[in-house]
């Protein structure tokens, strides 16, 4: 597959964009990354995802695929030789999909809530909500990984990608709020998993640097404040 | 597979519950339907879906599977002999998943909005939003079905189940608001598709009767008004 046959329309701070890029790295598929300016979306983005007009979009040949987790499944099914991203057993697949949806529907909104909550009490409540959500995910980690390093076993799988893509923002959230969200006491499995995940060859070059992401988060917060 | 090995925890008015039951019917898998009282959830439901405490849950042997579309994929992968529910081609699978997510994220909230909107103008705006959403889906139908009766081709597939499960509520919404939502003028493909879908042997016994659903919707509306 020539590099130009696979393109990812994305933006470096987006956790959702990391999902297809990690999946392509796992499959050793070369791709061209087209950085989108979200203030002025490209014609290619608008044409490729006319319904939502959102990144990421994977363009394979001339076919656009949208929605980050759907793209990950597409990559797994298209470049179907090992390593597999989804587990092979139907029940394990359903479990991975369940927790990936949980991460998007519960963990991500809690992180967003911390970012926008105003006042000490509201921030504290939002942090607690996130911590509670992560404790449930710790339990899922113990069950899914069965003593192996990843949710997916010995290698990064679907749920690793789904949750791991938020780690950059989770670390920034820790820094901004002077709180430990993944720690030895409450989520020992996830704390260790996060280090191994971030150091993985498929991940380390696409995981944004914490300082750069923190700077970006400060700009976002200022824009939010100015728009009020 | 003995009937008692497969259970569905559900409630008859729920569009989400129809998804696993249609999928099981397509695969000719017998199942036991356990009607939940949502005012007083069963121990089995709370134990089977401790995270969301929501129906539907499929219990296969002693394993619970949650989230309606995840259950449909589980059924397709577990009873993997034909007929298939997901398309076989990865791009067609991604397309079906994309539009199924669209139905849940855009079409369903628009229907809900019509139900709760107050005042003539707000209702009109909500109806228009739904109609716009359905026109986009008509376009998807034309592309996916390629002249065949279903989104999935000659037989009911994943996206047929995802959207078709809302048809009962869509018809009730039409009745309550004296408006045609799927019609010959704006959505000719979907209008014809809806009739064929509802008459299908895998669907017709699990699709709620319109009058019964309309009565249920009236009770819901009264409860909502009383709780204000």
C-alpha cells in the first residue's frame, strides 16, 4: 500500500485522531497525516465527512471512513493479518466494545466537565465523578487483561486504543488540578498500564507532549473565557 | 441451543430492545423474553448491567451482553452462519456502523425533542430537524441498498435493525403531530422500505402495535406533565 493511498485528516491535540493513527501503526500501514485547521476546515474534510464535518477521517484510496472507533474497526478488518486489534472471541469483542463506549460516554464527558466547571466545589464534584468512573474502568482492566499488560492481552487492542487516546488530556487534567487521577492506591492496574501504553512503539510518536498539550489547553480556556 | 440458554431482558415499548430480538429472529435462535418493570428493576437486570442498569441485556448462558447495537454484533458473530447481519466488506461495514450511530445520535434525539418541545413553534422546529435528518438518511438508503429492498441488500441487516427499531415511535410521532415523516415526496425509498421492514417475519411479531404504543406515549406525557 503506497503511503499516499492512506490519509488521515486530523489535528494533533485530538484524542479521537490518535485512534486511527495508533491502529495504522499497529498494522504497520504507512499513512499521510493531513493537519486540519479547525477554524477553517478544508474542502477535503467537508467533502469527506459532510454529515458531521469532524475529524478524524481516514481516506483509503478515494473512500472516506468517519468516526474514530469505526475507523479502528475498519483498519482491523481491512489489514486483517496479525496483530489483531479486536479480540477474536465474540464475548471478548462485545466486552471491549462495551467499555470503549463507556469511555466515550462517561469518562470523556467527566474530563470535559472538570475543564468547564466553575468554582472549587463544582470542580471537586467533577473530579470525584471522573475518579469514580476510572475505578469502574480499573475493574474492567483487571477482568479484560487477565494479568497481561494490556486490556487486549499481550498487545494493544481496541479498548487500549479507546481509553489510551485520552491519556494526554488526563495528564493535563492532573497537572491543572494538582490531583492524581490514575494512582497506585485507587487504580494500580491502570496506573501501570498507562506507562506501558505511552511507551509502546505504536503510540509514543503520536501521543502529544504534555507541555504542548497544556499550552493548547490554556489557549482553549482563554478562548472560552473570552467568548462569554 | 436450548431456549432457556438465551434470555433478553427488555420492555415491549423500547426500540432498543427490538434490536436483539430482531437479530435473534433473523438467526432463528429461540430466546426467553423477560419483561422488566422499569419502575422496579429486577435483581437480574441490576446484576447483569451494573454499570448502566439499562435494558436491553442479552444473557447467553451465564454471560450478559449490554448495549443494543453491541448485542446485535455479538449475535451476528456468535451465530455466524448465514444470514449475516453486518455486511462482509469492511467498507460496507463501516458505512452501516456510521449510519447506525447517526440514527442514535441524530434521529432519535430529534424524535425525543418533538415529544418534549412546548409550544407550536418549538414543535415545528423539532419536526423540521427530524425531517432534515431523515432526508440525509434517505440518501444513505439509496447508496447502501443499491436498488435492493433493504439497507443490507436483499435481507435485513445491521442498519435496517438500527433504524427500523424506531419505526413504531416514528408512526406514533406522525399520529400525535398530524404530520407525515416518511412520505413519497421527501423520502420515497424509506417510505417503501418501512412497509417492507415492518412486514418481515423477523420483525412483525416484535414491532409494537401502534395503538398500544400511542397509549403508552400518552401515559408517558402525563407522567412528564405531572412531574413538573
